[in-house]
C-alpha cells in the first residue's frame, strides 16, 4: 500500500471527482494542534490531579454528562445517521444531532461525514484517509501506521472533497448553517462546563475544576476513544463477519462502553448502514439502544435493524 500512496490519495476513480477538495488553512492546523495537545495534556495530568485535589462529585457529574451527550452526538448523529443513513429523523432532531455532535470538537459536521464516507469507500486501501496499514505490514510500518491512523492523519493539509463525499449535506441549508457555526459551537462546548460549575458551586474554584474535568479531560478522553476506532479497531480484535476484501475492521470489546458501541467495528463494516454495530449476542451497543428509544418515541423511523437473514449472510465460514 505504501508504494503507491502518494499519487493514489489525490486521484479518484476514472471519471470520478477527485478525493481531495482543497487545503487546510494554516490557522486551522494551528487550532487543531491546540485542541489535540491541550486536552491530551489535561488527560495525562488527570490522575495525579485527582489524587491531590480538585475532583468533586459535581465535576464527575458535569464531565460525565458532557461525555455522554457529546459522545452520542457523534456516534448516533454524525456517524450512524448523517454519514450512513441508518434511520430517518424528524427535522428538529436532525438539527439537534448535528449540533450536539459538533460539541464533541471533532471537526465540522460536513467535513467529518466526508472523511468517514471516504474511509468506507477505500477502507484499508489506497484512498483511505486514516488506515493503520498505510506503511505496510512490518512491525515498524504498523507502529508508524497506528500513530498515523490515531492522530497523525488529521495534521495533513489535504481536505477530503466534500462535493464528492457529502454533496447531500452541502445541499441541506440547516446542516450547512451548523457546519459554518462550528467555531462558536466549540466555544460553547469548552465554556459551558465551567459555567455550570460556577452556578452549581457559586465559586470560581468550582468553575476552574469543572473546566479541567468537564472541558479539557472530557474532550481529550472522547477524542482518543474515537480515534482508537480508526487505529486500534483496524489492527486488533476479532473479525467474525465478512467485510470487503482488504478491509481489516475488527471488534475490540474493551472499548465497547466508552465508545457507546462503536468498537464493534467489524460488525459496522460488514453492514455499514445498519443502526446496530454490536450485532452478535453479548455485544453491548449503547448507541443502538438510544436509537431504539428514539424510535419508540416516534422521533425516528425507517431504522435499519439487523435481521437474521442479513446476519447469516455476513458470518464467516468457520475455519476447517
């Protein structure tokens, strides 16, 4: 894969629109460094800080609520709904999911969707924006590839072509408006936890600790859990279901709870438009459970649930 990477990543299929749709502004790259390095530093500092001072039940509730809300905004909203169309939603819920997903600070909604659709179109092949197999199968190449898939790919200047991979969203005025409001939504995501901390405790110290745990640590943890789906879940784990040739998506159970079911990645790649990723018995999928509740409330419809026949067709034949 490594030998043909340089040219192939800039070309599409014959007659198709190019994969790359422009270059990131320098300011965007600088901002990316800030929102990757600072939350990660906070995450690294979290354990010693927790041992010494500055962690209360108020901080736990604020950080936990923010993590669950924004995490599900990505998994249910950005991923299963807007990227793959696993269900249809009422218009107000469509907008709400796009807003809440943006609060995860993982990129604007349309660019996130474009990148992920491109990933599925070229999974672990030339054209995949973040395959850990990019540099080959050697120990050194795979180690380099894991770092690239986890975080390195985001620092490249090339932008996935939104016209090719997310044209439907570019034609949606509501989603385009939210995409353009990504900057202010990032500010809301960062500033709301300390504001709640200030109101709950009545002290600036309460605001400061809520900022540390509810903003920095929460963003850092959610980032690395999400990025682990790109890296870890394409190298380690089980592959009980068939995927396309070359696609190495795997189920990695230790991340199932923290990722809200996204780490059942083999199940997802075997049937990308399915609303449930944890398709096999015992596979906890919190995102699918939320979609089920939304369906019962009548807020979503036409949900693509797995069926016995579809699942049977995707099971790998047992090894002889």
